[in-house]
C-alpha cells in the first residue's frame, strides 16, 4: 500500500470533499443520524381522540343533527340500555359516574333507577330476515310488507274458523303473490 492510497488525516480542516464532510458536521459516535426521528411507541396507541372527535350525522325523531362520534356512541349505548340491555345499562352508568367524578361531584348521586320497558314497535322488521314477508319498497324504512304465500297457506291450515269476506280481502291484499296460494275450499275472495 502506498502513501497515496491511505485516507488523509482528519486533523486538517482543508480535507473536505466527496464523502469527507467538515469535522464539525460529522455524526458523533453512538448518536443517531436523525435526532428528530419517530418517537418510540407513538404508533402503538389507538387514535381514540381522532376517531371519537369526528363529526357524524344522527337522526332523532326524523330530524338530522351533527354530533361528535363520542356523543353518538353514548346516545346509542343509552338507547340500548333503556331497551333492556343489561350490559349497556352497566356501561352507561359507569360513564355517568366517571363524568361526575371529572366534574368534581357537583351533581347529586343517583338515588333511584327507573327501568322503562320500551315497546319495540311492529314485528315487521323480524318478518323479512325470517323470509316470512318482503318489503315492497326496500329503500324505505316504513315500507309496506307483503306476506309470503307459504306463510298464508300455513296460517289458513291452522285456522279453526272461516274468515269473513272483508277479512279475506285483507289477507289477499297482504299476500305478496296471491295466485300462488292454495286457498281453502270455503274461500270466496279469489285474487
């Protein structure tokens, strides 16, 4: 090896060039090249604040309003609790207690819990998944349901009395495809 092949001594400031930065700009041993790099553990935390802080639209009583996702979540949890879901009721009460502790106990403690049984309304929402009826307009929540022919036949077979002509017209009108139903011999209102 000749003296021209060895790297120049670092003592001189004049030896600056390709792959030889000035001594003041060089990385020190044991120090990262990117001192402002990614902080440790930053990606391990779930982005709760970002998700729950988003604004969403909810519909209450036919009117739309915008609330945070956290408020919409709490409203849904409270609704389920009032419908009789015990787990949702416990979670709602825990959130209420936590909020009271954060406020410093300014409000009085809950002394009475009233459980209200809410009528779920019509059973028509259960008929479609059971394939007992079909919505006539699938895009409307309050659309009219039409009974499947097999269900009408089964119900008529169990019937212990004859229906009046007015009731027969209602059944025919409520059946999705009345021409497919095998009507009983006493049936007078044919479709």
